[in-house]
C-alpha cells in the first residue's frame, strides 16, 4: 500500500469532524472519497497532508507521517491540490511551473516540463500568460501540473471538477486517466461527480458525517443500488 490510514480522527478546535476513518490508496492506484456536503472529505485530505490536527495512523509507503508538519509531509511525497486550486494568480504559467519544481535540483526538471506540456498542451500554449487570466479549467490543469512537478508519490485532489463546464471536466478526467496510466502516482480523489470519480478510481469509500459507511472496489460501489440512487442519479 502507498497510503494506509487507520483510526483517523480530526477536527477544527473543539469540533470533531472525522471519527476514526480506515482507508487506503494502492501504489499507483486511485481511491475516491464520496459523500454529501459536509461529510468530511476535504477535512480528510487536510488531515493526510498535515493541514489540520489529526490523530490515528497515517503511513506513506510504510512510514508514519501522522503529526508531521505540512512541509515534511510534502517533502516525503504528498502533493495537495486544494479546492479553489492553489495557483499563484499574479504569476505566469511558466513561473508557476518553476515554483512547482523549485525544491528539486535534479536535471530532470526540464523533462518533466515537457511531460506536463504533453499532458496539458493548453498550458504550453499559455506559457507566458498570467495564471489569473486563465479559464477555470486551465487553472485547474495548472494546479495539477504544479503539484505533479514535485514528483509526489501521492496526489491529493480536492474537487477537480468544481465550477467547471461539463466538457472541460471530461477533459480533466481524460488527463487524469492518462496520468494514472503513465506516471505511477497514487491519487486520493474527492469529487462531487461520483460517476466520473468511480470511473477513474479502483477503490471507493463513502463518508457520512465523518464515518465510513461503505467501501469496496469502485466497480462494485457503482453497482450498489443505494449509491446509484443517491449519488449517481440513475
Ligand atoms: P464539501 O463537499 O461541502 O466541501 P466535505 O465533505 O468536504 O464537504 P468538509 O469540508 O471536510 O466536508 O467539512 C466537514 C465539516 O467540518 C463541516 O461540518 C464543516 O462545517 C466543518 N469545517 C470545515 N472546515 C472548517 C474550518 N476551517 N473550521 C471549522 N469547521 C470547519
């Protein structure tokens, strides 16, 4: 397993939001967290990357990372793409790329840029453009590219489809499928569009008010009657 989480509890100040979650992401696999608004999906991603105080066991490639500072967790290979994206709006696409790779000194940075251009050709076309002037979909692409430039073992993706038109969302999920096939990075995905999330994922967990109430292979969860009715709309 790439990421193993057990008994994860987290919250904000006195408020407990997560009440002991167990879940995992396989090496190179995609795990999705489903659930209604407020179920605790975003908080789960924040707990994994150290942005909120967490208790329990979180281990990355066999090493315990619970309680470490966000920068230490990032350095060990966890990249977070928060909802609301997290790009530097005043900087150009190129400058955002360079910031994404700034911790790296290896000679492969240029090769990774080329790889990103292949996955995200629209970003190459907009290389000198200010991030703040990109379309919402392009900003989402830039945020994902920037996170991948850290060469993470695990990518935490929070609602990549948020606020985007359906065609752009299809584009982004097409790119994620490609990244999944070509990069070996593991992905923990939070996504309102359960259809797309379950198509991409191999494991899925359903959260309700900070507890996992269902889990299994994504293909099985897709067939579940209650899931279909409540989350897939058919
Ligand atoms: P959504 O899809 O609406 O983002 P979610 O499943 O991601 O939902 P969270 O954002 O993790 O849910 O929120 C879980 C609970 O934690 C909610 O009750 C929310 O009000 C609360 N919460 C989230 N962020 C904070 C915060 N910064 N301070 C206090 N409470 C928070």
